[in-house]
């Protein structure tokens, strides 16, 4: 049981995380290649299998996926039951560090937007319950917390709902606590 041990998990909103992974790893919405395009796009398509009709765009000089194609790839991978084989950038959180130890077994589960997140981490590391945020010394360097502003189609939203449902079922209470 992780509650009896020093355990700390930092989680992200599942939909924001999926879109962020697209933006930072496989997007076509850039004029220059992002490190990883040549790795992540082929890996996703290979996991999808040869029967798929989705292919990467190459008109920019590197393989990339538009958001709708990326979500369709993830949807098909989930439908095939292969989501557990996804790279950690795309792997649902409930299949990563929570696969064998659900959130209720951890001492602390929080989000980076929680103003006390760094205090929680400091208290775990220092093994002290006396860390407080009264001096502002617990402010996290906030990266990956921008609310993703992007236009998605109704179809994309349906896919996002479907492929994140299990993550929200497992993590929803922890996301609500810190929202």
C-alpha cells in the first residue's frame, strides 16, 4: 500500500494531456519538424496496423498527423485493445503508474495546478508534515497547465470522450479536488 510509503503522483486532465501530446509530438500545425515526429508518428501508425486507411501527412517534409487523424488513430488503437502498448506520451494515465497501484493507494495524488502540489512533494521528500505554502515557497513552476484552446469537431469531441472515459473514471475525483 503506497499510503504507508512516501508516494506522490502528479496527474493531468486526460483530454488536455492527449491534445498536448499531439501538439508537442505529432502535429502538422508547424512549419518546422518537432523532435520526435519521425519516431512518434510511425510508432502510432505501426501500432494501428496495416489495415488502417490513415496515413501520415508528409507534405511538410516530415511525417505528421492532423488532430482529427491523430484522434482517429488513438480511437482505433483503443478499439483494438492496444492502448496499453502506447508510448508514455500517449498512454492513458490509468495504464501507467496507476496500473498496479490505483490512486487511492498513493499518499498524494494531485495536479500541477494545485497551489499546494509542491508543498505536498516537499513534505513527502522531507518526511515532514510541517511544510506550508504561507511563504509562497511551494509554488510549482507551472508548465503543462495551460487550458488547451483548440477547435475540435463534434466527432473529435466524441472520440476524446470515449478514449478518456476510463481515465476520468479513475482520476476524476482527484482532478475535481484540485480544479
